[in-house]
C-alpha cells in the first residue's frame, strides 16, 4: 500500500488552512455587507411607508389602496463607514409607480449617496375594456367593466368616471384588458375649420356674444381659434357643435 510523503501532506494542510482562513474572511465581509445592506434597505422602507400613507386621504374617501414594494441596493456597492445616514426623496421623484429612495451619509469620513428602488402601487377601481375598440371608434358604456387595477402602473391618469370616456373616441386601437386612461381617448370633433360658430363669454359684470368663423377644428372640451366679423381672432373652449366659450 503506497504511503504519502509527510512534508507533502504538511504543505498541503498548510495551504488548505490558508485557503480556509481566506474563505472565512471573505464570508465575514459578505455577511457584514449583507447586514449593512439590509439595515439600509429597512431604513428606506421605514422612510417611504409612512410617507405613502400620509399622502393618502385619512378620512377613507379615497378609493385607492397603497402597496409599497421595496427593491434592493446594488450588491456591488462597498460603502465607507458612516455615523449617521439620512433617507431622502430625490429631487424630481414622486412616490407613485417606479421610484427610488436616496440614502446619504451626513456624518462620516467619506460622504456617499446611494439609492434603493421602490415601487408604489395604488390599487383601485377602473374601467377595463372587455372588447377591442378600433382607432377612431366611439366608446360606449358597454365597452368596459369595473375592475381593480394599479393606477400607478402608468403615468397617464385613470378615467375613473364614465362621463370622462363614454362618447369619446379611441386615440388608437385598444385591446381587451386595458384600463381606460386619458392618453387612450380624444374628444369627438364638434365642428370643422370654416364652420360658423357662436362665441360667448361672461365676466366682470358684462357678457359678450358674437358669431364667427372657426379657424381650427373644434373638439369638445379643447381650445379652438375663431375669427370674429371685425377680424379679431379669439381663442376659447369648445362647449358643443355651435358654441365656443371665452374666458373673460
């Protein structure tokens, strides 16, 4: 039976001990880093949760239910020791949809600033299409049903009230399952350029009413330009197929 050379075994054992020691150090560093990241992520969570709750109406009048989903710090970060870390909402950010929370060292030998990703969801009722609607088609009450969605999933506002979308036109082809939002609809055309329309306005104790020629197409609820008989051009909001309201 062959035997192992004793010096060789000693060398191998010493090398193994060094590698195990190095591994222990690395594991210690990883564990410390993981603990530090967890503490910072908890700080971000403790900062954002009450801020979101405070932004919601406290009287129960809001139909929305907030949910905060925290992300993680970049695992590659190696941060210098810090005596005091301050959470903050970066300028231009808002707690709606995908956002981030800043964590900055305000008392330490090396100042740093890192970010934790966060997603703020706002669950509430919305009108969801149950069938396809072609671009330019008029939306009717039968096109959608109420369902709970995340209002904050997109930047465009949810059209929560039927009167805000029934009778509007699909701005593009809409597919079943989409929640109706402002960017998906446009007002129907009330009149074409060249049409005769009535311009009216009231304010400061007097009223104005005149007939003019539309210079632009008129969409209900949007602005249109009208040329009056004297040549003056005014801009007002289209009320219906015959009337443009002026703000005096």
